[in-house]
C-alpha cells in the first residue's frame, strides 16, 4: 500500500499543530478550552469561617451547659457582634461563624427553653465548622496550565472569584464537502442522492476539540466551483479567517475529483500525500503560509476516523495512545488498517461491521485500533474516541 506510514504522518501533524495566541474569555465561555495559565484562586474558600450545620454557634469550652440564646447568623447576614461569654447564637448552614465562636451545636443535639439553650454533652472545638481557606487558599492552583477546563469545573472556578480565564486562542476551521450527490439534511433524497452527513459530523468533531467552525460549504463536482469555494473559505468572512480548512471528498484522480487540483492552485504545498493505512489512503495534508488544509476521504467513516487521527493533533487535542490485546477473527487480521472497536475486559473487540461505508457502525465504537501488516500479535496501538469526563480537568497537550 502506498502512502505515508501513520506514525510518520502523526509526526507531521504534531509538528504542524496550530497554536493561536492566548486570549482572555469570560468564565462562562471557558468550558472545553485549554488554559494558557494556571487558574488560581482569587479568594480563600471558604471565604470566612462558617457553619456546616443548622444549629447554634457556641464557645466549645462552655459545653455542656446552659447558654443564653442571643442573636443569629444567617447566610448573607452575619451576626453583628462577636459571641459573648455564656451566649449561643442561632446559625444556619453556610452562614458565617460569629467571632469568638469555635464550634456548632447541631439542631438535633440541644434544645431551647425560653431564651436558654440546653447543651447536654460537650461539643469539641471545631465541631461542624468550615475554616476559612480549608478547601483552597488564595493564590492556590485550582486547574494547571495546559489542562482543558471541564464543564463541571466551571462552578469551582467561579466560587474562588474567577471571572475571566486566560486560554489558548480558539482555532478557526472551515469545512468543504465535495460531491454533486450531497443533499441537505431534512430534504427528500433524489435518485442517487445521499445526505450531506459527513460535513455535519466533521463539524461536531471539530467543535469537540474546542475549535470553532467559522464557515462551511458543499460544492458539486465542478473544477471552477471547487476552487472558488476553497478561495472563499480561506479568505474568511464574519467568523474570521480560518487557521485550518477541512475538505471531505474529491481527492481522487478521477475526472470528477477536483479538490486536490484546487488546493494546489491556491498555493498549498503537500506535507502528507496519502496514508499507508486502510481505509484512509486518500488522506492529504498541506500548508500555505499561515493556513493548513486537511483533505479527508469522501467516505463518511474514513473521514471521521482520519479527522480523529490527524485532525486532533493539528487542533492540539490528540488523545493519548495505549496498547491492548485485539480480539480479531482469524483470516481478517491483515493490515495496515485502522478498525473501530469496543472495549471489553481489557481487550479491544472490533465491531462486527467493519466496512468503510457502514457509518452506523461508528455509533458503537469507543476506540480505534491500528492493525499492523504482520497481524495483531499480542497487543496493538489504540486511541480512544472520547476522553473520560470524571476528572475535574484533563491534560490535552
């Protein structure tokens, strides 16, 4: 099989990774973006000593005993004065602990008799008290530089006073789908027509990498129209000039394939001309000045897989590679190839339908495995199709 080995192509993509200058964005827009600086706490958390329970704030040394109930500290309305000796103040969960108080008697552990509080057992100092800064102190690192800010970490950042976040600049991407047979989603299919699904799927993959699709077009099998569309997309408009152009289809050398010639005509130099990996052979990568173009096969499965393997390194979001045993039927172990897999008991299990046009098979895939020409052997390289989301942050460099 002709073309560049996948390892060599990955090295090229990594070397060409797009790095726009950092920018500051509002916290509410920062989820999914990679931090260009440590995200540090601007305040202590908690910001004051506070009660962890509903009950009464007391001086621990005065328990057990009978205390006079005087005043209250509620959330947002702290007690107006320090707690005097022999006194207890009503307190709510999350409310500031009155100065001089050092413990909380839970509501169920004491009783009020008129204006007195009867505390039957001793309460240790610090009981049900959240101390200022015990979660994180001002200046502490909440999420390190280079990590991708997870959506569920946004509230934590806001709680420590962060309003704006310094992140890597957002990569702008334009997408071109090529083929006269492509029909917009939702419209009736004419004879020979297929839905323009690959373009939509590629856009979703790009957005999942934290990049932004600024423009997209679908063009028929016409040389002049293809070149004009590429030129329009490269120039950019309201969304900004793209850093990366992604094309799907039209890379062959048949009389209806015009994308390769149009890319050559618009000044791109070839960096990767085909992959020695089935079914991604037509994949192409080129550069002109400060812009890149990634040409993907027209087949929807091949396009999605090629974008995951080569597009993610360009976008700075390459998933970590690992190795695992591959369960594969004898006689179907020829490579080099990439196969969609499910993960079961530490093994990679190829999906039953591995045909390159079976786009529905991708729905059940959780990983991509690389099958060498010599057969799978004991284990094979693999990369997951999506990253776990349980951690507060995940590194992405």
